[in-house]
C-alpha cells in the first residue's frame, strides 16, 4: 500500500457505487483497495462501469469474506457503503466486527438509509422491516455536511438525495426564524435516483418527454427530512412533499415554499441565505434561478430565492449521485479522516450534459 488511505466500496455495482469509485480514483489522499459485490465476485469492476475502465485496469469485485479479511489487515481505512437499504446495516456491522476483532479502525460513511434514523423503531416505521443491526445505530449520526460542523459519532450516514436538496433550502429558513414551520416542497429528480434496476418509472420510453408526480405527501424521505431539519435547526416542522420524475438522468430540482414570519423581500432572503452558508465551499447562493446543467456531475449545490413580503420560495439544485450521495459522503469521509473537506471534490460541473 502507498501512503494514501486504503478505501473500500460496498455494494459495488449500482450507480452511487460507480460515482463513489470515480471520486476515490481521483482523490489525492485515497486509494481504491477493494470493491464488494457478492453477486459478481471475481468479475472486472469495469464490466459494471466501462466509463472507468481506463483507470480501473484489472480491478475485480471481491466477496464479503474477502473484504472482511482485508479490513482486518488495514490499520486505517475508509469504507463507503452504497449497498441497498435493508442490506447495508448488517453488512457494515459484520465489517466493523471483523475490524474490532483485529484492532483496526475503519471510518464508515453509509449512503443507504439504514443508519439515518436514531432508533430501530423509526427505521422500521418507514421501511417496514426490522433494522439489520440496531446496536450500531448509536455509532452513526446523520446530517448534510453543511448543517453539522463535526460528527459526534465515529461513523456517518449521509441523507438521501431528495433530502439533501430539500434540507439545503429549508434549514436556513427554520434556523434563522424566517418562516412558519409548515413548508411545501415540490421536487423533480432524474432517473438515476431510482437505481440501476429497470422499473416502469425509470424505463426510458415511459419517462422520456414526460413529467409526473409519485408518492405525493407520503414519500419515504419525509420523516428523514423532518428529523434532519429538526436536528439542524431546533425546529420540528411539517413538510408537505410532492416528488416528481423528470425526463433526464441526473440532477434534482427542489422548490421549498413557506409563509414568512415577518415581511422580507427577495434581496433580504438572499442575504440571509448567503449569511447562513458563508464559508460553505460547495453551496452557492445565486441572484438568478439555479439550473441543473450548472451542477450536474459535481458536488456543488446552487440556491436562489424569491419573496413577496408574505411568502418565500427557495429553489435548490444538486446532482443526485454526487452532492446528494457519493460527493456528500466524500465530504463526510474527508472530515472523519482529518483531510480538507474539499479534497477530491472541487471539479466543476461539465456543463451542456
């Protein structure tokens, strides 16, 4: 091994895992040491991600047993879990038990939903099955990086992509006492947000040139958004969330509306947002409406707002695979490892995607 930190990626065949691998391969302080896929052990990783073939070379997927043996030999390592909800919890628990038995110290960031809730009951209420490792929940905290300066736990769970976009817009409004605690959220997501396995909602002929809502007011991210917003702002708010499927592959556009507590115009709201995110390297507050093409495939989030003295609307755009998943997780990993938060993440959006 070189002086760089060995990095393991769990659940290695999905879109988010591919984005994590891409970011690790370009990171100045991390080195890809293993990619777990129990469904494809021994197969070349570039078979799942041909766009990374030039850098991956002959890197091959490993089994869970291989990864557990590996983490036990690494005094310090970084572990990203992009395994599915309901699978990640037990997988991480087994890996940490192997590390504990060997006296090694992995830092884990989970990108699934398995460690986003503080109790097994809260998790089961949303996902309708028992938590895979309830004793591990106390080892994880969940927040958007911009809303928690330092993780109070050894490991972190990154919020979901819709949650990330919504929280970036909503938390400043609540934390600064600008709005009444009922917020109306409309969000549009690209097809990669539904994962790699084709289903009716993400099948190209169904989704192309169309726009439609789904799970209106009952989406599973609502409890997650509510809990994270309360932790970050100190206010328990009511979120009325309506998600939509958009006819594009990457990106999320969210609009958060609320009634103002006191009269404020657009310039005033923009000033408040800039004050709140001062020093946040990946959040830009714009005078004009934010556009997906300006942030897709990057870790940057763009916000803007409009207000008429009674109502405020904050618009938020993020890349669902990067800032909303792999990139936000990388921000957390950089912090856990004591690295600059921006390491490996400053590449701008390619534009014209």
